């Protein structure tokens, strides 16, 4: 089991930056591939970014590629999402997720993930 706690959300203006953090506790963090997903009101949860267990592979949704960067610090059991050039359409609750993994794969489908945090709200005003 792993417990995930997101932080770093808030209210910002369009064009600003935020860095989300997801702290993991429990089993060995490096055993997990990690992902970020988001859900806006009235919309389905969507993939944002993913990173492999060792950090060698990353994958992004087209809507955030070039603006967002996912990274991880296995020594600190934390995964990050650096979000730059934020847009109003980035407004959502952002969730961190973990998937047990033995490969250098980054996973983009929410159904593949085993554990989820409770989310952190990001609001971008125009």
C-alpha cells in the first residue's frame, strides 16, 4: 500500500506558474510509476502527465506538452508537476496516482493506476 498526498494547488492568473507536489508514504516509492490526472467540473478525469519508476520515461497529454514538466525524487518519495504558462482551461482538481511497476514505462490510462490521492484544486483566472 502507498498513501499519496497532493499539495501546491491554488488560485493564480493566466500565464502564472505553479508546482504541485505529491508525497508518498508506505512501500518503496521507486517501485511505482507515477501519474498526474485532472478533473474539471462536469468533465471526466483526464490524463496530464506520467513518469516511470526510475524517472527515465515521461509522457504528456498534448494539451500540456511544452508547458508542464513531471519529475520525481525517489529519495524524497515525491513526484512533482511544474506547471508554466497556465491557462483558464487548466482549472481542475489535480490528482496524483501510483502504479506498481517493474518496467521503465509511463502509463497514461487512469484505469492502470492502483492508488490515488485526494487531489488539490488549481484555479486559473483569465
